[in-house]
C-alpha cells in the first residue's frame, strides 16, 4: 500500500498538469525487460526501413506517431514492394484490429482517468505494457492508468530510439538486399504468423489464405489487393468451419478464444 | 521524405489511433457480437499468412527453402528475432550452396 500513499502526495502537488507519479516510475522500470525485446525488433525494423528509402527521422516520426510494430513492418514492406499508400495503410491497420479487444479490456482501468490523460494512455498502449499492466493488476488492484502510461512511455522511448538507431546505421551501410535483407521481412511475417497460430483449427484458414494469395499474385492482381483477397479467403474458410461445427453440434456458433 | 511517405505515416498513425480509441469505447460491444468477433480474431493471422505468400509467390528456390527453415525455427521457438536471424542466415547459406 505504500505507493498508494505516495501517489496521493504526488497527486496533490499537481492537480491539472499530468504529474509523474510513483506508479508511472514503477511501470517504466518493470517494463524494461519487455522493452529490450521490443528494442531488438525495433532495431531490425529500422535497418530494413532505411534500406528501402526511409530517412531515420522519418522512421522516428512513424514510431512515435503509429507506435505499433507489426503494422509498421507490414506497411513499410508493402509500400516498398508496391509503392501504393492505400494498400500499405490498409494492410498495417488490419494488423492493428487486435487493439479493439486490447483497449476494450482496459475500459475499467481508464474509467476514472481525465480525458487528456486517457488519450495519452490510448496512444501508448502496446502489447507489452498492456500485458504487464493486466498481470500486475491481477495481483494488486491499485495498479491503474499511471502504471499503464509509465510503462507505455518507456516502450515508446525504447521502440522509437531503437528504430531510429537501426535506420541511422541501416542508411550508412551499402545495399544489403543481396545479403538476404529483403528476406528478413518474410521471416518476420513467418514469425508473426506463428505467434498468431491458435492451434490446428487455424491450419485450413491459413492454408487457404496462403493459396488464394499466391493464385491472386500469379494472376497479377496488385499487391495489397492480392493480400486482402487472400486474407478474406482465409477468414471465410474459418467462418465456414465454425458454422459447420456449430451445425454438427446443433448449437449456436461457439465463441473463439 | 517523399509526399507518399508522409501520407503513409500520417494515415497509418491516424488510423491506428482511431482503432485504439474505438476499442476503448465500443470494443466491448464489438466483442459481444460472435460473428464480428470471430472475423476480428481470424483476420490478423490470415493477413500475415497472406503477406508471407505474396513475398514468396514468384520468389527463387533460395527464398522458399529459407522460408521452410524460418518456419521450422518459428514453430519451435515462437520468437521473432531468432526467426529473422536464422532465416536470413539460412537464406545466405542456401544461396551459396545453390551456386556450387
């Protein structure tokens, strides 16, 4: 309970401006191990982005402004491959749809938070500090928006810093595409797919998505449309499987986890 | 930066913030609709697989073999950086083996 006492003291010293509370510091320090993981990934992304023509400061701007790793990678990859903005943005945003669920789970944590602070919390919520906040809160219900914001700001700093450093170094080295740097994007997507794999029920949807995309690319459908079309095929197959299973069981479709 | 790069960053930033904000206010309502929820949960995985497929379609044997290695590493480790590092290493190694 000691930090609750200190938080009260801190809060009385600054009523209007967002103050740095002890909970923010606690979040910022506890997130460090997870932040280092994000920073390694950020460094790799920075190198890739610089190699496809983004300046280091532009990557920094993107990391602060977007602050969503996998969507930044997908968008930069699509932009570098096709040069089309709309397709790259849609591909990146589709990967961020998980934030609907993540943010929904935070509505209780942010209920009493003032608007400006709430908007800050919304922007700095990433997978890492969300997971840490939820697990800390399960142990100690006094963990609140300050912890989320403090840990989130630390991830913002580490993510942005590492992407800029990567881009700065990436711009200084010669063209690495001959050394398989382009394949690093493919490998990153393979790893992301593994992370999103929920078990054998994903096999047919994933396979359909892969096959449909390959066919669309083969028929020279423009990059982003091939990807969205392929993903749609996978989602439809997944829905069909779910409906068929529900039909066999004679019940309403079960909720996916 | 080019105009297109500015546009990409601006739109992705605005769109991502909009999704996060929407989630805070109506995420619960969305999650309570089974059909919508199912689509939202299925889409990211299928989309990432589609990204893999589009980068491999028409690619060299070297890329396909390296992708198989990366898939094995990902399946075993479930670790992004490790998969990228070993994947690129395999790409280079396979490239030099195919040249022999």
